[in-house]
């Protein structure tokens, strides 16, 4: 099976932007956070049932998790957020591993804000890092209704920057233009292709 490059970093750092750049070079990418959503939107999934027991206030009448409610509970409640991740992580890992076995390239990218590397033998961890002001500006752009304090709160709730960096095999700075993202991704891709082909 392909090697796994875990592509991680704080909210607004630019994970998805780099994932798209790897995809443009032919590297299959999977978004672990999107996988988590497919899990908790499935009312019959054991993880969803576990979440329903832990957070009955987040359930809609149809047995699904109410997206909006979920977001407001978890965006600003660090303990609930931890518990949700703890429940979802094994289900997400299983799906991602199954997908990876079906790919035929030397390596694949798992994009995730979760610390997937702790639960799995990731071949390598690439952390996207960016200056706080750039991250805050990107988050604000995407969530125009959030106050400055909410933006700061969401950034603070995530793993500290030092924790991400401590796990990194490689760090890439995303403080420049999208053209720079492309160039940096090409450099990384050459390195991984040399390592793993
Ligand atoms: P999240 O954790 O919120 O999903 P993320 O780390 O995946 O965030 P992205 O979605 O890649 O971050 O980036 C956040 C926003 O910032 C996006 O709208 C993206 O287009 C923009 N952005 C990211 N990097 C750059 C850059 N180098 N130049 C300009 N815009 C950028």
C-alpha cells in the first residue's frame, strides 16, 4: 500500500490549499474531517450512536446530528470537542486506511486537523504553519459572522502551534501567495517521490 503523508496544521493554516496543490500533481488526497462528517451524518453508524448518547442536545428529530447545533456546541466548547474527536477518530482511521489500500501511487495525503498521526503509523507528518494574523484573516473571511473573540477562541482551542511543530517531520510556511504554495508543494513532492518510489 502507499505511504501516508499526514497533512496537518491549525485552523486557517492552509491545509486544504496544500492538499489541492498535491492533488494537482496527481497525489490522491483524502480529507479526514470530511470523512468524520460522513460518519456522523450516518444515523446508523456506531460512532453516531455513541455521540447521541454523549450529546443528546445535538440530535435532530430524524436521528441525525444537527449540523448547526453541533457546530455551535463544538466550536466553542473544548471538552465537547475532545470527546467528539475521541469518538470519531477510530471510525475515520478505518475509512482512511481502507481508502489508502485502494490507491496505486507511491504515497497519498491525509488532510486532517485531528492528530491522526498518534493513532496510526503515518509515514510522515507535514505541518502547514502560518502567521497568526494570516490565519485569523483567513478564518474571518470564511466565517464573516464570527467576532474577533470567536476567531481567537477557535484558534486557541486547537492544538498549540508548538504541539503541531513537535510532531512534524516537515514544516511548510504558508505566508505567501498561492503561486508560492505551488512551488513549495512541487519541492515537497519531489522529495517524497525520491524517498518512496
Ligand atoms: P480549516 O482548518 O479551517 O479547514 P485550512 O487549514 O484547511 O483551514 P484553507 O482552507 O486551505 O485552510 O485556507 C483557509 C482560507 O485561506 C481559504 O479560503 C484559502 O483559499 C485561503 N488561503 C490559504 N492559503 C492562502 C494563500 N497562501 N494565499 C491566499 N489565500 C490563502
